[in-house]
C-alpha cells in the first residue's frame, strides 16, 4: 500500500533508483526531521528523523520518492508531494569487507572528511557491497530465502578484492552519492554471485530490485547535487589491502534505529562460498 502526503522544503527533488543500495536510506539521509502540514493535505503526523513516516505516532512507512509541485493557496514557496511505501522487513545481501580493509579506508578518509560539511558520511562498520536489495520480505519467505541463498553461495568460488579508486552517482558533475570502487580478481564470479542472490530472493517470494549492478562501497550521500571531481582525484590515489571474499551475508536494515537516526544493520545469516549444502 502506498501513502501520499505533503512535505515542506526537504531539499531533495527525486530519488534515482540507480544510485545504488537502498533508495529509502538515501531519502532518509536527505529528509531527516522534515515535518508535514496538518489537515486535509496529509494523513501523517510527521516525517520522523531518518525519513520514516508516522501515522498516529506509529512508524508505518518510509519515503521513496519526492516530486516538486506548484505551491497553492496557503502553501509556502517550496512544497513537495511525497510517496511513501508501508514497510515490511527490509533486507539486502552483501559482501562485507573484513575489518582490516574497513579500517584502512577509514583512516584514509578521516582527515579529509571534515572539509565537506555538505556530505552525510556513512560509517565504516556499515560499508558493504550490495548484491541484492529487498524492500519488503514477508515473514513466510525468510526460511526459504535463507536456504536458497546458501545454495547460491555454494555454487560460487572465493575471489580476491581490493578497495581502489572511486566514483559518483549519477555522475561526478552533479553527484548525489560518492563511492569507493573495487578491484576484483574475477569480476564475472562477482556478477554471477549477484545474479544468484537476486534469483534466490525472487524464487523465495522476496523480490529483489533489478537495477544495474555497479559494485561499490557508498561513502557519502549529498543533499544537493555537487561537483565531486576533486574527490575522485583523491580516491584515485587510494588502494587498500587485498582480501578474499569468502562469504555473503543476509542483512536486515532497521531504519532509524542506529546512531543519529541512521539505519541499524543486523546480520541474520552468512553463507560461505564454494561450500556444499546438504
């Protein structure tokens, strides 16, 4: 079920489904704390910190799209309609780098982050490579999803990875997302791992979003499009330690439950690559 309402000047116009990762998290970072007009224009009390929608004080949905509309009588200059989707279990399948790789990248970025006040930086313990994102996983589908992901992982073999370079979505000139890139020893194996994870989700009844696959680690989200060419030059100079991807993880995203109302990630299961499943 979709919900519709009106929000005041959140500073974002739209959500591009190809930005990577969970689009609701992008919106949550950009719309934090905006409030709704009372009365007939909205069925909600408030857009809570983290982009969550509340109805009668109970969290019931998350904003997924914001579009500009002409302001009418009694409305301020900047008013936006939003569409929100009632939330189920939000999950994703990901390759998670080991601690040493996360720490190395974190140490490289830390002294440079303070210079960018307009960036909303992600935290190292949430960096991951998304293979499949499922915005609404039914309870009844979870056991089958776990079993199918175990079989999908068993069909694939480990490969080596280094975090290296970077990029921006949708482009460097008008970036909304800054990301770190990957140097993978066997890109085809990673692609097949993605395909297997998404197929497992679909067959279990937890349909995964089918956008293009551009493996990366999301480093920062940006409220208004910026030219980040300078940052791409910085990331070009970075190459982290090499590590072996040996497993994938099924992770649940609890929106608004982390520090500063960010998502809290909970690893539900991990699946070894190349290990037979009986």
